[in-house]
């Protein structure tokens, strides 16, 4: 078993007293990944403040965070700041590269771009794994840095195995489709039990989980809910998450007297989500954000929740393969509404797809993930 893993990512970290915390889903994944190694070093930005409530600490004592200065933003000064941080990023990465047995770079990000360039000119370590967590869809127009990283990875200048979301035509042999984990074995068992006896009843239970912003499809989702109300279809829509636009969304809902049916819960700890997933019939996620496969879809499916999501990246591929849910043009609220109405008229089909969803979610466990990582990297 390789002894030391080096991870390079843009995952936000914060200092809370004597403890370093980071974005929950990534920290959970890395904590499980760390069980394959004796030592893990994670080079990632350390931000000011205590961080959002969704941040958690690592589960393993043998993970060491190497802090670097955060960089990025929309303004010209922010972009110039990225250039200023390159030497610091390079020094931190090079210092750890020579001592690592395996390197794992998580793209796309500014710091990962530096790592990719360095790997093209270094010999160690020989075992290299790059995860492109964003949208790998060919010919997609994105920021130049994302486009450049995809181009660089396809040509394999970093001499690494690259994992991506989805299966795309005409990919080089070093590009591998890979599923993002989000569930422990205990969580999938509990969730599947909750899904067993679920039926499509009235009122409809809808749920959204994620950052409250237009890129995640919140505006579209609220329009869908308003259409359900206008059609006289009883429903409850729970939105779980937070963001700077939350008050604007709440005012929109209140202005239409929908605040009894559309409920904003803010951010909730992961264990509390089980209650909402257990009740929900549909996950409403009209995202058009540049992401690969939102983990909340896997989490919801485990509970027999049928996803109705934006047709971006690998979402249409996987929903078609799993025979559950719909992938719809994100801005088309009418199509989302019509999909929900269709299911209410075909409850037996909803039941079949809910069961398919629960079965498919078993592929997103950490145990399956670790088996795939062992195979990918040749770890005994």
C-alpha cells in the first residue's frame, strides 16, 4: 500500500480554534480516501473567518492541511491576485511532491492549474490521479482556465489517469468515467429502507438541496412551484440551503402568498436531511451551473426520490442509464411543471422510477468508491 498521498485542491478551509475545517462533501470524501494511505497531505487555501456551517473537520488524524493563500474573483484586482499567488502555490506543491507516493489533483481551479503545469516537468511521483469534477461535456463554452485545463488533461501532459463525470465519445485511454461518492453503507441501508414503502400521495412533496442562487436553478424551481399552485395541485416545497439571494427568494414567495407551501429551512446538518428525503417524492434541481454530477441527486435517489434536474453535464446520461427522473433544459419551468404533472397521472411509473433511483444510489457509496480507486491506481 502506498504510504503517502498528496492532494492539491481549491477546497476552502477555515480555522476554528485549534481545528481546521473545510467544505463538508469534499472533506468526507477525503477522509474515506485517507483510509488507503498512511499519510495524507492536502494543499488547499485557508480562508479568513470560521467558515459556513456546512464545513466539517477531517475524521482521520493522519491528514495534514498545508495552507496557501486563497485567490480568485471577478474583478481585475482579483485576477491579478491569482498571478501573485502562483509562486506560493508552486513552492508548496513542489515541497510535497518529491515526498509523495501518489498525487491527486482536483480540477478545475487556479491552484490545480499550477499543479498540472508542474506535473508536466516533474518525474515524481509516478502514480498520478487527476479528478476533473466539473463539466467534461465536449465543446462546452466556459472560462478560459477551465477550457485550458480540459485541453491539457486530454493531451495528458501531466502523465496521469484522469477521472471525469460521464462517458463521452472519442476520449483518450487515460480518461476514465468515475462516480462521485456521498453515502456510507449504513446511510444507503437506512435510506433504501425508507424508500421501500414510499408512494406518490397528495400533497406532493418537493425538495431542493443546495446553494440558493439562480445558477442552481432556484428561480426556475420557484416558478415551477407557482405553476403547481395555479393548477390547483397540492404540494409542499422544502428548500434546504442558504445564499446571499435567500431574502430575495423569500420576498418573491411572500408576494404570491405561497409561504405556507414553499418553506425555506436554511442550511441543515447532514443527518437532518434524512427527514426531508424520506418524505420527498421529487428532487427539483433545475441547475445550469458548471458541475459534473451534483451529489445531492445521489443522496436523494437513495431515499426513492425521483430527480427532475437540469440537463447539464452528465446528468442526462446517468438518469437515462438509471431509468429514473427527467433531465430538462434548466430555464424551461413549463417542462419541469409538465413532468411533475405527468408523474401524478402515472403513479405506477413514478413508483418504478423511485425504486430504480434507490437501487442506482448504491453505486455512490464510499465502499464502492474505494474499490474503484484501488483498481484505478493499482493499489493492493
